[in-house]
DNA sequence: GCCAACGTTGGC
DNA sequence: GCCAACGTTGGC
C-alpha cells in the first residue's frame, strides 16, 4: 500500500467539504507529475489532505483511495475553467481517482511545525519551492504526521 | 499583494 | 532542442 499527500485550497474544497460529501472525484489537477501520481494510486492507498493557501497551511485529515484514476470529466467541459482543448475522449490527458473521507486529524499540523520536525526530514512537501499538488509520502512520514496530530501542539 | 521557484509555451 | 517570456503556485 502506498501513501500520498494532496493539496487543496480550503476556500475551494476543504476537508469539511470532503467530510460532507463522503466521496469525491479528485478533479482539476493540471500538472503532469501530479497526474502521474494520481494514476499510480491504488484502491486502499491512504492520502493526507493538506490545506494550501490557508491560514495556517497544514495537514488536516486523512482520506482513502476508493476508485482508481479515470479520465477527469472537467477536461471535456467547455464551460469549465479546466477545459483542455487538446484532450479527447480517446486520448484523455487528465485523470482523477475517487477519494473517500476517512477522518479529520485530532488537530491540524501546521506547515511550520512539520518544517521543525526531524522525523519529517526529506518529505517532498517541505522541499524548497515545492508546488506539486499530489506528492508521494513514505509510510514512515505518513505515520509521523499522524502521530504528531495525537500529541498536543508545542 | 509580493515574489521566488517552478512549469509551460513557442519562436528560432 | 534551446531558452526567453510568460503563467501559476503558494508561503509570507
């Protein structure tokens, strides 16, 4: 089983929206590297949900892949701002898995705290200028973040 | 709102 | 295939 982290802007789609929807197709990712990660997701993989452009930014919850990546319908929707004229039904460019809400963490883990955490050294999210919206996370890092959430903030 | 760090596009 | 110009992301 693999583990991942996906970013979302809470103003657009927050962990609470996911909690309400229970399951959502993770659409609108338009970056090839991120797309490749989405396509590599398998049913049962666990996914950390991260709020970007938030105050503060940080990891807020856990979801689970419940359906492998399928063509992202927003690429075919002319009215969508994510419409892609170069994508066809025969050769879709963008894919989205379905994610199922698992739980919110007992507390959010701010980016700041992750930066100061030795156990999270090497986490791709913390690399300088990391802008990827879908990131593979080692199981070790995944567990370290979940454990942090069960401890009180420093 | 600023801007650094990337990614993408397109002319050559 | 290079690379300048432009667009986007996302922390601050």
